[in-house]
C-alpha cells in the first residue's frame, strides 16, 4: 500500500532560511521534481509577491497561498518549498502533512538579518527587520507542530544542509522511499 504521507517532501521555515536554494539542491540529488509555492503564486497572478501584498494586502495573499497549498499537496514525487507564513493557518499544516514528510529549516534572527540585508523582495521582512525575533517566536509553535525533521542552518552551506538531510532520511529509513520515486 502506498503511504500517502511520503508522496512528497515539504520544506518549511522562516523567511531566508534557505528553503528554495536547499529545495533545488535536494530535489536534484533525490531526482524528484521541485516546486516553490511563491513562484507558483507569482506565475498564476502574473505579479511579484511584493506587488500582490501592495495591491491586495496580506489577507488576500494568504487566501491565494492556501489554494496553492491544496494544489501542490495533490502532487507526487515532488519536493515543495513553501512560503515562510504557510504554517500560520492550521488547515495548511493539516493539508501539507497528509502527503508530505515535512522538513523545517531554522536560523537565528542575526543569520536571517545577514542574509536579507540587501533584499527587498520580502514585504513582511521589510517592515519587521527590527522584530525578526518577535515574529519568529510567534510562529515557532506552528512550525514545530508541522515538522517531522528539524534542521539548524546557521553557518552551514546549502550542500552541507542537503547532505545532513540525506543523512536523516537514511537514518529514518526514508531515503529509499524517495530514491525509488525517481522519474
Ligand atoms: C512570507 C514569506 C515569503 C512570502 C511572503 C510571506 C511570510 O516567502 O511567502 O513574502 O509570511 O513569512 P519566503 O519564506 O520564501 O521568503
């Protein structure tokens, strides 16, 4: 019987924890498809995330995000990188956990700040750079509730993080599951 929980791998975590870069590397290594929900939303709306926030506001963005969560959770053999706020909605967590092994990437607030110092593409971070720790703490519980595997990304390269995850998959006897899903 196919275990639906392991059809996909989901990467979650705060903004700038490296979800997209890691997702690309890990999916290549596992030879499975890769999708990023923010990219999907931008393509669908033909607008950047910043413009969506500016024109329609965060509430509307979350509605579009929720639809994308439902869509991508129907996929198989895919590594899905989610936007940092996806876990704010408990229904999203439930949907994601049904078909995905969930990997949470963590980083300290100073690491996030360092990585985003010249980045203007994250509307929420622009307003809250001084408050990263506060926002992070608010979200912590929902991230932990969603996660199967937690990875500390501080002072690590993407390749090191990728290999650490492969190690955890092997350790948890999950590597074969994803390897066997090769295209
Ligand atoms: C958000 C994170 C962003 C993007 C949007 C909102 C958040 O994605 O979805 O700007 O609320 O944390 P990244 O985590 O990929 O930056």
